[in-house]
């Protein structure tokens, strides 16, 4: 697949244009003019080393779809379907004529994310920061003072229970054995599902002795299938299927050997990198996903850095990497960063770090900045409710890294759109006030 710039569209009087169907004062139209789309043409062209093959989708189309997807909390399929029926979306992604068919297959967004990687989505976050500055939504000095906090971005997994994990492991091993043509002594296809249901019933009835006995039996079924497949491993020829079976055998062996209070436990077979994180919440004691560090401007709450961390590190150990990303994206190192008490022992010396609860040496300005730290909490809440930060559907640690940055892009887009709407309302109000002052109040009707 080769990269190419979109050629200019020829004029056609019989095809409608989105610009003729939309209001030029709309916030999406204003935002499309603020973003420098040529950056994606230049920066993403390096991700297409081949000069042969079918031309790739225009980078502006993909970047626009990803912006819209995370700004309006849409899936890959939903954003493509809504693009067909929304002329504002088509104008935002650079279409000259109104289209009646989807521009790409939704699966193309998956391949684009894999191709551009974390560097590509960070370019998208940088452009939202620059667009906010052009619109006036971010003050020139706001990038010097940031707030940093962490949250948990959960993964798309079911609540982990031992019975479900053992049963899923057995089903997957039996399926791999059938694919390889290996005949097992017994698959337990009839006994194991019934036993897994019985474990849940015993737990609900608080009959824990029966539950533990049934759980041991179910674990034994999975272990027997595992050992049976391992004994016949030499009969499977070398190839991709054998590698898949070996990987699954190693994973299931780790699952069967893990202790209830051990470290590096497996909580999902399709996402073994998931961590169990406790943030001290009363409503949710444990969350299963990865830790995400968020850096926002202290005044406006614009995201200037988002980075995911695997392995549930201590909050203070993530501050250096978070500030490094902010410096890369904004081309300046913040002079002041405000954090909560979980960042004690951070080890950062190039930037002044103000920790919540500090009392000594505070000037009135620093005390006001310290009180402003709590403003990052509702910003995180909006990213989870209005955006897609609550649950990541992308696979693996690289999927977590991409998804976190894209959620930051969506948050900034929503803030810029709200700013543009407010500016339009103020301009209309000023115009009405000016007209009433010149011609009298009776000439301008009241606005409901």
C-alpha cells in the first residue's frame, strides 16, 4: 500500500457539496479550519514505505474519523455509519462532494491504528492543543502550569472468576486440539460446563465448602486436558498452529499454578496483561485494566499528555515519564506541576512539584494553584462518561497506549467545540445588543 495526497476534485454541478448543505457558523466547520491537516500528510507518509499497490486512504479522512469517534463516543462501525448521513462529518474529514457510501470499511481504522502507532496518535493530540491555542481556548501561559493525576482504564473483560477462567481454558485447549487433529482421551464437554454453573450456585448460596470442592474438580478437568495435549505435542508438525498451541499451554499452565494472593495473576485469557488495581474507591474496590497518567492545564483542563503504564506502578514513579511526554507534545517543560499525595517520592527535580497538603513556603499564588488541583478530577470523569476512557476495547498494551492518547484527543475536541459554541453565542448576543442600542428595543424581537 502506498501513500498519496488527495488530488483536487473536479467541479461537478450535478453532485451536492457538503459546504452548501451546512451552516458555516457550526463549530465543526470552525474546528476543521483550525486544524493543520497537512501535518498528517507529512508525518504519516513515513508509515507507508512501499511505493506500489493500492493507494492508502487519505490521512485527513482517517484522522478526522478518529477525532469524531472519540469526541462523540462512537465505535468504529458507528462513526463510519454516521459519517454517511452527516454532512458536517463529511466536511470535517475533507470531502468536497456529499457521499452516499461509507468512505472505508470500519476494519480499516484498526489497521491504521496499528500502522501509525503511539507516535502517530501523539501527533493528533498535539494538533488539538495547537487548535485550542488558535481558537483562544488555551491561554498562552497555561502550558507552564499543569495538573497530573492517574486513573484506571478498564479493559473489555468479564469479571474474573476461577470457575469461568478454568472453563474457558478447557474450551480453548479442546478447540486447538481439534484444529490440530489431536484426539483427546476426554474433553469433559458435558461435565465441565455443568460444574462451572454449579460453582456459581454454591457461591450464591454461601455453601463455600461445596464450592471449593467443585472448583477443585473443575480445575482437575482443565489440567487433564492440558496434560493430554502436551503428551501429544510431538505429533503436531512445526508451524503457526504449533506455536499457538505452545503459547496457550504456557498460559494455561500459569493459570493453573497461580495462587489466590500471588503476584502477576491472569485475569483474562485473551488479555493476560490486565492488572488488578485498587484505587481506594468505596463503590469499586478493584478495577481490571491499566493505569493511565493524565496531564491537563491547570486553568482550562486541556489534556497536554496521556500515557498508559502496564504493571500497576506507583503513582510517583510515573511523574517523570508523564512530564517527558508533555515536553515532547508542547515543546516546553512545565514550570509547575500540581499533584495529589500519592506522588510523594516522585524524584523529579527539573520541575517544581506541588503536592496536595503542603503548607510550608506557600505564596498566595501557589496556594490558589494547589486548590485548583482538584479540577482534574471532573475532567477525568468527563473523559469516562462523555468519552471512551471508561473501557478500552483495543488489544494488548500497545492498544492501551493508543486508546489513552485518543481519549485525550476526544476530550480536547469536545472542549474546543464547547468554546466555539460559547463564542458564537456571545457574538450573537453582542450583535443583538448593538442593534437594540441603535434602532430601539422594539425593532429586535426577544430571543427565547
